[in-house]
C-alpha cells in the first residue's frame, strides 16, 4: 500500500518546482487541436451530443477531459491548463509514492516527477500541451503499476489488482483505442511470467488473468456505450471507431517529413533522458532482472510501434506517449550513476556533472520564464496576447478575424470555419454543422456530401475558409465552393482567408 505520509521534504520541494513549471505554462495559447477539443467540450456543455451533434474521429476521452476542465475552471487557456496542472501534480504524487522502492537512493527517487512531468512541460509548446498522448501517461502508468504489483500475489489479491488494472485500462481506451496494444503488452508479460516462471498451466493462468482484466475493462467501456445508446448514437459511434479509421488511414501514405521532424523533436528534447535511461535499463535488467524495468521497456518498445502504426500522421506530440517510461528509466539511470560516483567523486561533483548533463532542459525553461516576466506575467489581456504570440505567431490573426464578426451589428448565430478552430474560441461562437471544418483532408467522400447538406440546412450567417482548406475543398469536393458562391457573398478577403456572409 502507498501512503501520503511517505513523502519527505525533498518530495514536497520537487512538487513545488513542478507547480512553478506548470504555472509558467498556464497562459500558453491554444493550437488548432486544443482549440478544437475546447470547442467540442464547450458544445457538450451547451447540450450537444458528441459524434451526433459534433463529430470527430477521436475517442471521447479528450473531449471529456476538456469538458471537465472547462466546467470547473473555464473554457479558456488558463482554465484548461489549470486543470491539466492539477492532474499532473496528482500524477507526480502518485509517482513519488509508488516508486520509492524502485530506487536505491531516496534523493534520486524524489526526482522522478521532474524527469517525467517536469520534462513534459519543459519540452512542450502550444501544440503539445493537453494532447491525448500526454494525458494518457497517467492512467497508463497506473495500469502498469497495478499489473506489476500482481506479479507478487496470488488468488484474491491478484484478482483485485488485475480488476483495477483492467478498469484503468478501460479508461485508457476511452482516450484512444490503439493504446490497447500497450495494455496487452503489460498483461501478456504477466501471462508469460505465470506460465514460464511460476509454472502455472496456461489454461488456468489465461482464465485467472483474463477474467479479472475483462471484468475491469468492461465497466468504463459499458458506461460510454450505454451513454451513447441512451441518445440513439450507437450507429455513428460504431462507424467513427471502427469503419472510418481504416479508410482514413488507407487514403494517406507515409510522409517522411513528418517522420523525421517527429524523431528530431523527440531526440532533441529527450536525448539526456534517453542516454540516462539506457544506463538504467542495462544495469537494472542485466544485474537484477527487475520486472518493473522490463515493463517500462516494453511500454517504450510497443509505444514506438503504436506511434509508427499511425503512419499517416506521425506528429511530434505522438512521442509524448513515451515521456513517462523514458523519464522513470532515466531516473533509474541517475540512481545507478549516483551509486557508482559515490565511490569515485564527492556528491557535490556528481551533482554538478548531472546538472551539466541536463543543461539544455533548464535552459529552455529559463527562456520561457524570461518571456513571461518580460510580458508582466501575462496577467493583463494585452500582455497575455503578446506572450502567447511568442509561442504561436498567428494567434493575433485569429483574434482579428473573430473580432471582425463580433462588431456591433454583426449577424448572430453559429458559424462555420474551414480552418483553425481558434476563430470559434475568440469569437465565442459554436459550429453550425456537426461535421468539423478542421483537418478536412481526412474527410471521406460521403462526409463531404453530408457537410454540404448540413450547411444548406443550418444556413450559418458567416463562413470562413482559409487558403489551405480552400485548396483541400477544391481538390476533394468543388461542389462545396460552388454552393457557397451561390448562397453567400464575399464579405472580406485577406492573407488569412475569405469571409462569406449569407445572402
């Protein structure tokens, strides 16, 4: 069992540092993805049903997270990031409490939140914060830790641990179904261990392990299914989760530019941790054959496989799926280095060498801090926008476009934006159609036809089309542009895109 009383003074100091690092990121701007998640969550808060009234191909977990964050703290950058910080601080506490026995030196054990949650914040920009891959690290770790604990027990205790592991695994799947591959790798490791090491019969081990996990995992899944069944949305749920993704993936080929840019970002941000993690893995597996280390390595390997399976995207933030296991293993590497260096140098020399090794990370944090201080901590609206523009240059442009349709005398009602959803955020308007205007390149043929029908029936007073999406529409469904030109007139055209107003 774990207890809050196990935290020492260094642990609390580390948690304070995590809070400070997180506070620096509270005013960070939304990127397009975050603005879209916020829009979906806001529409749910307004009474719309996900997938039926607001559609996206992603599983509902990310929208529920933003819904909870927005309901508690506000549907804006500060509100969403405050909730994320609370979430990450709680995660940090769990890491401290659960991993004490994994490290030889308590001073090193106290650093594990810094090398996981702290590094996540430091390397992340506006595109990376509050993405699915970042948020899911918490429940994935809980699932791994419960599975690891079940190696030590038999009977009812193992059943209960695996029941909880399955339950948390179900929560992971609500965020993204493909993460099932990582969950299965944890549970298959336990099965192999039970059969090969403990010499259990494979049939008995399969039933004992599989039954408890299945009972646990089915509860969150059934809850979600029941919710959508209540609103007669099971058909669209099935299409969204199982029919659309393979077809969308089939339409996109491997993009080497995304692959290399993602790898470059990951290595540039995490290379000190990766090098330290290699040391930790080598010693931990070779000398002690530690099962927790093995599970963390499996997470890294299968996680990379999950990332590469999404070959149509391979975005930078996908690699955040690995920040938890890499950070823990890096802390293990420091533990090994600390033990070895005590025999060779003084503790002060060791600390200085470690700080020098990790120097790029605090340097990045200092730059963000200086920007924040120079903009008066982004407390006022104008200084906050200046601070946000540093991390997202186009932010003022989206705000100006939103201001354009928010002037006195502007037509009321929901709008449609074929482009960045940040315009919805700044204008405080919602989407006139259930089908999105973000990432239209992923649309299937029948969705284009349905989108045209929805625009025809909803008659949004304003439509905005940026030039990137205009090219996508022209290539995939030119009838939409013909429809808009017949029913709307150009209200304004600039470097950002074209505003249309209903005739």
